């Protein structure tokens, strides 16, 4: 098994008032596109609800393909101005699969966003966490387990930080276009 377990916290300023910032980030179908290495899997735009499957896909060490599926539920609390993505186990099941240079497994993705008034802007307290224990690709079977875990932890720490930083930057960059074309309405 490869142990993937990493979390990051950031605080950033968003260029809008709190209700607008909350509405902007409440649309999981849209904001998921700002997550590097992560996309919505089995996405059905007609499907209502607040449950989604995220797909994390990356190539590490030049040849090992890591595929992790995470089922989440979005809990957007308009009164508290918080958005939490919480892990759930959903259907269809995720089957573990391993080949010479790839591994596929279920993982757990969590994020929290708190929106705090800051004049004409909003301060966002943001946390992102990923956990998974995919089996080692068969091509790694001769590497000592401790070495694999250390390499995986270093890579995961870097990737999770990169995902969070790019999510923040990409979502802020896309905001002016959204603001021009969208009236602030119901979240989701």
C-alpha cells in the first residue's frame, strides 16, 4: 500500500462581499474545474443533489499513474457562510485495481471554506485534505515500503499544496467573467 495523507490550510482575500463570494464558491459543478489534477467523474449535469465523485489523476516519478476516486457531499451553510466538502461512501463502488505502473483506489477528500467579512472583500479560510491507501503498482514491488511511503508523502504534500494554491488563483482569476455573466442567485 501507498499511504497518501496530506492537508493544507490557507487564508486568502477574495475581491467581493461575503454573500457574493459565498454564492460564487457554492457551485461545485463550476468550481471543480479550478482544482488541478482533480475533476468531476461520472458528471451528469442533469443530476440534482449535493453528492459528487471527484477523480484525482496524476503521473508520479515519470511513469506511475495514480487514480483516486473520492465521493463527497457538499454542505453549504448560507447562515454560517461555510462550505464543507465531506467524504461519503457512495454508489457505484470503487474497485481497487493495480497494474505494473498504475493503481486505482478509493480515497477521501475533505475541504472547508469559511467566509469572513472584510469590508468590500471577503477573507476565506480554506482547508484541503486528501487521504488514500492505494496498493503499490507492481513496478514498485521491489522498493522498500518505508521508501515508497516517504516518497509518496513528499509527493502528496507537494500535490495537495499545489492543488490548493492553483484553486485559489484560478478561481480568483475566473471571478470577473462569472460576475459579468451571472446574477447572484441560489447556490448549487
